[in-house]
């Protein structure tokens, strides 16, 4: 393809990145899992920050508006062991605000975002919307937070614990963590696929 230059690189200048926050927990992504993890951390008294690429909370179940999706469908398919605890409370709050039928996504997505903001605020969780969790902050092999691309530029969020809620394990991958990707599930078996970049000694 015209314009491609295989093997060519651009050297970025070294720079100092300002620390925006220094907290206990930073969560990359505010989808269902990231949202529930942030709320749980906040309720346990941890200073918690959530970073999400959308301008609102809820990830694909909120502003992402999954085509032919729905909160009930997503929760039943992604929460092992069924719905209880914070996920159950979240579902109940969404139902309390619902006017139309279940899984009417244009309405439900906005309610999900509202309830996510409400529950995170109550738990003392801070959100940084419209921002990308770009890279992990590494000290050796230990993750110490996130580099975040915001509308105002690149910043750092230092944290004692970092949770990858991106849905594709992007922060874990960039940190060099061994990964096993989920491929399919049936009533009798679970099949996994190992990413090509993983070493052979990690089992499938």
C-alpha cells in the first residue's frame, strides 16, 4: 500500500509526565467488570480512580451501546456463578429506573451510565472519562499505575493496585503478563486460545 514504510521508526523525545493522581487502586475501563471492581474497592475504603475512553461510564453496556445487546444478557453471560452482591444491586437500581421493556437498549444504556456514576460517587470513586489507559507504569516487572492519554495531554496515575478492565487485557499484555484468552464456552467444556506472542511453556 502506498505510504507504508516497513521498518521505519520515529524516535520520540524523552519527557517528564505529570502525576495527576496517586491512589490505592486505578481501574482501566468502566465496563461491567471495571465498574463493579471500582465500586468494591471504593466501598472498602481504597482511594480509587477509573479511566475510560468514553465520555460516560458503563463501557459497552453504557455509552458503547452493544448492538442487539442488553444488560440482562451481558450480566448472565459474563458474571460467573450468577448475579449477587454489587452486580445484583446494580441490576436492581437499573430496573427501578426503567420505564420501557427489559433490554430496550437505547433507554437502558443511559440508565446504566447514570447508575454507574451514582454508585461510584457513593463509594468515593473518581472517574477520568474521555481518556485512554495507554500504558502501565512499570518498576521492573511490577505495575505501579497507568499512563493516561487525556484531552489535555499525557498524565500518570500512580497506584498500589492496577485493574485491567479493558475487556481485551491490553494493559496486562503491555505489562508483559502471561495471558490465556477466552475463546468459547459450552455446557460441557471451555475452550481457550493462546495468543501467538506467548511462550510455549505456558499451558493452554
